[in-house]
C-alpha cells in the first residue's frame, strides 16, 4: 500500500515514487472445525432365518467415533497441558465444535 495524502494536504499521484517500505505482519488462526465423515450402515433381514444383519464398518474406521488426531488432541490437552476433564470437553466444543462427554476424555486419558 502507498500513502495517498500527506498531513500537509498534498495528494500523491498514482505513479509518484516511494522511498522505502515497512512490513506489518498480522497473525490469525484459521477457523477450526472438525471434519465429520458419516458412514451409513444398512441392515437387511435374512429371508431364510429372519435374522437382521447390519453392514460392518470398513477397515480402519474407528469404532469409537473419534479419529486419531482428535484422540491425540484430547490426550494432549488432558495430560501434557493438564486440563481438567471438563476443561477439555469445553475446549473441544468451543474450538472444534465437537461434543463429547467427560467420560470420553477420561477413557482417552487412561489409555495413554
């Protein structure tokens, strides 16, 4: 950006020469939101025995509903940064929009 006017009232032209520049850095965090993937697991009734059969989750999909990066964040907040279980629940909700229970945080904490 170039100055457009001097305090004395002089207006600079579009092509007037500039002498030097200084840089102003502005730091901002990106808006964070959890990436949610939905898996629709259909069920069918067996025509032979009448039993209801539900599809299995694909290999690699976490059974507890939380991915490895989210689990690592919860573990780090509750252990390394010594956040209380309630503080971690609030941080996950406020920062990432993820609702979880205190019990879930406790389970992650015990597993590390």
